[in-house]
């Protein structure tokens, strides 16, 4: 019984962390939630952002910020692609201000500096964890 009492809270906390979706289950963000950087550009680089699947914030969209401007609203298990001129960029996440539920009332701001090169792709993941909340990280295969 003691063992059960010790393990159960750990399992509950682990259930709040997100996990990467199977590639065949990832869906593109619908066009009405892609707000910027969708036009092909000569000499551009590409930024790809995937959002993990998980319970924490599962009913909320997260705003993807590029150069501190909202570029998309992403849900769980979705992927967004952006075409940007090469150079120094800031990729981040924030609260979806279009959300009028409790999700839109929170505080969230995370950023990463990226050096985007022409013809190259930079990939990122939005993860959710029970201790830290949402984070954006470089995707590692």
C-alpha cells in the first residue's frame, strides 16, 4: 500500500507532461490560424514549429511569435511552417490573446534567438511540463 501511495503521485505528475506526436498524426495548422510568413520568398529559410500532445493546456491555443509578432495560433499535435528572410530571428511563444477563456488570461512568454540561413530549415517543439509550464525548444531527432 505504501508503494502505491508513493508511485501514484509520480504517475499523476508524469501525465501532465507532453510528448511528441507520431509524425503521421501531426496535422498542419489550419490556414485561418496562420497569420504571417506564409508567402514563398527567394533566398528564404524555413522555421517549423510542432506542438506536443499533452493534458496541460490541451484545450488552449498557444501563439507562435516570430520577431515578437504573432505568426500563428497552434493547437496540440499541430505543425506550422514559416518562410522568412535569412538572418537573425527571434522565435517564441506567448498567450493567445484572441482566446477569451481562462487560457487567454495567463502569462506566457518564452523566446529563442535563431540564426536562419537561406535554404535551411530550423525546427522547434512546443512542450508542456507540470513544473515549468510551456516552453519552446529546438527539435532534436
